[in-house]
């Protein structure tokens, strides 16, 4: 007996001024199915979901819920139809409790006031469905990102939702938390919930999805059964061409040592961190969330204080007390969160690209606009940034192009050492391939690169060597020839007994 079709979106068309965002797009979801929605940034995935969620109203097309045509004109209509959308950026209220967030706007009342006891009881029952040991009185800001995500799921299902949309749900989760989320998704499947799952991580789709629908440039490309379809086929459908060299890397022997770090400690997490870096090398840093990888880079760039340790550049001792010191020594840092820590979202591509080299075009009170334009245009071209002009507002670019703007900004400073913290997080496969090619070209030019990544295929395919961390220490180093996922995960859990036992079970 075939599964019941919960959702049908037929021939959806949505247009904005000058842009046809969705052109005759269709999607269906069955009961107990995880249906992945795949496409590069700008493909139309988010627009389609916003139509389903009642944020946008399409010009053409129809939506059927369990075979019945419905009209969704706002978020309340969508929820009334049994649809809940969990957005990539969580929309919980940090200063409110778990129970208050779940029942926000529909609190149980008694004698005209909120019936907190009943609300907490109902919340406890909902949380029990997922074996969540979270108090309904806990403040959202006290929870981990993974726990907040589970609260979002619980809230969505409290509306008796049969259709659940999850947009990049694992972007901020550790491997252990991802495993827990996937267990929850499997429970939802058993309950007959239909899930639309959006992710750029191909490995996740293979593990959790039943079917995949691919979109490109606002159009429906096709729907395939996951277990019958290889990643190469999916990537080809997404980008419209074969990516024969997804990971672009030229491996050569690296002899010239540029940087040496000895016995670095921060008095908090980091203990006796030592490593070296060579000219033209990509040195990977791997480990679970909380291992201390980003903390090492913040110390190296002068963002966090160092209690012990020595830095040597070209064999000479140097002092780094702040980012200015680091930049003067040729360091550049592309942080993990481009939107929060790197970009001026309301400013132009030109502004964001040139902000670190102001002295090149500002002399006293005079601004050399042609020089600023030249710098921006140079790195727009070098980084292959897709933008109508250098005056385009950065917020309007795709995630991949935003990331290339940040990298281009730092390349304008002509660094010797480039630190990339999660360089392809939230970036689609086409843009990933472009960033990998850029990294390879920079390494061939002699720039030494330190790359932090939580994606093991990225670490293995792009790194000359990898330093693996656990609980603030380096637990091992592997050459390109030695590294594989099992060895890296073993070292990443060297000082984490609970995780080690789980891996061995």
C-alpha cells in the first residue's frame, strides 16, 4: 500500500520586480517521507517554502493538502493547514521559557490570566515525545543550539503539523547533535509526518532523505529516489554541468616553514598547542564543536589573550597582542560567521571589499574613488563574485558570493597567512567548488592557509596535513596520505570518553 500524499504544490509561479523567482515549480510530499529540496543559493528553494508558509502569495499554481485544494495567504493559513516551517535562523525568544515559547500567542488561560501550570504540563508531555530532558521553565538562552532546535520542532508539532519544513537544520550542530536530530526525524517519519528537508550537505541527504527534488534558477529540474541516485548526478542537476573537479587541489612537497606556534595556552580551554605551517600549505584543523579550534585562531589573530606560548614567523619571535599586530605580520582571518563577524550587510560590495585597505585610497581628507573602484573591481573579478556591480548591497548576494567578498577583502591586504574558519558553511555545491579552486590557487601562489572545517570530506580532500583537537589540546597530526574519517574521529574523541564509547557501540 503506497503512502498517502500529504502535499502537492503544482505549477507554482512567483515574480518579483524584474525577477521570475519561481517558474512552473511542482513538489509533492508523502506521509512518513523525508523529501529533500536541493539547489544552489538563488535556485528558488526559500521562495517556494515561503509560498507554502504563507509569506508569499504566488501569481499562478495551486496547493493541495491531502488532496484538497487550499488557499494559503498568510502564516496562520499555513499553520491551519498543518504546515510548520523551521527556519535556518531560529525565531525563539531568548529571555522567555521553553513553555512560553512553545505556546506564544496561544497560552492556556484561567480567569483571564495565563495558566502557567497547565502550560508547563502540556510542554512536558510534548517534550516527552522526543525523550527530551528539558525543563519547561528553562530560559531559551540557557539551552544549547541543538536543544533550541528541538524546542522549535516541538513547537511546530504542537500545532498538530503533518508537514514539517526544516531549512539547513544542522548548520550549527556538532556530529553528536546531528545524530540526535536524525533520530528525531526518524521518529517523526514513523508518526506519518512528511518532512521537507533543505541542506547543502550531500552526505546528510544520503543518510536521511527518501527522495530529492532539485531546483535551478527558479525552475523545477527533477525529482529522484535518493538511494538510486549518485551525488555526481545530483550536483550535475543542480549546477547544470558536470563538476569533474569538485575538490581542486594540487599537492606538492612544502619545505619552507612560515609560522611556528609553541605551547600556546589561553588559561581557559587551550593547553600547550604547538604546530607549524609551511608556505603554500593548507593545514586543516578538525575536531568536534567545542574542541578549541576557533579559540586557537582567535589567539593567533590577537582577538583573545594568550597566557603562555610563543609565535615564530620565518624563524623570528613575534608578539601578537591585537588584530593590528597580526595584520602587520601578514595574517588575515575569515571568521566562522560572515554575517555577524565579517560583513557590513547594509553596505555595498565595494565598501566591504575595500574596508581593510583604506590607506590605499584615502589620503588625509581626500578619497581616491577611482582607486577604490579599481580595488573592488579587481577582487570581484579575481573571486568571480556574481554581482550586478560593485555598488550592490552585500545582503542581496547569495551566501557563496558573500563568502567570496570576505575572502577578497582579506586578499586585498596581500596576506602571507590566511585563516579560514568554516570557509564553505551555508554555501551551495557550485560555490563550494569555486572556493576550493580559489584556495588551491592561493596555495600555489605561496600563501599559507589554515582551514578549520567540520566537514571531514572537505578536510581530507583539501588539506596537506590535519591537526586534530579535542578538549583544548591537539591529539594528533595526520598527513594527506594518512588521513581518513575513522582516524580523524578517533583523535577528535581522544579525551571524550562518552563519545568514544558511543562510536565503539
